[in-house]
C-alpha cells in the first residue's frame, strides 16, 4: 500500500514553489514535474526536488 502522507498535494507543491495550483497542474501535464494520480495528483518530495534542481542556474 502506498503511504500518501509521503506525497505532496498540488496545493502543497504550489505553496513550496510560490506558484498557483493551476500552474503546478500545467507543469504536471507538461511532464515537467513527475506526479502520480492517486485520486488527485500527488508529487513525491524527491520528484519535486529533481524539478527544482533541473531549474537551477548552475
């Protein structure tokens, strides 16, 4: 069984990234942020971390 407490909701991701929930859903649909649909979209923290790293200017 998947432990949903380890996954972030679209709302939580939006707050962490200072984006709208709609923009987060767009990024999920564009496959920019990896997510799993478990009732609603859920994002694993490691997948969010990978997204942020991919956007960093290094």
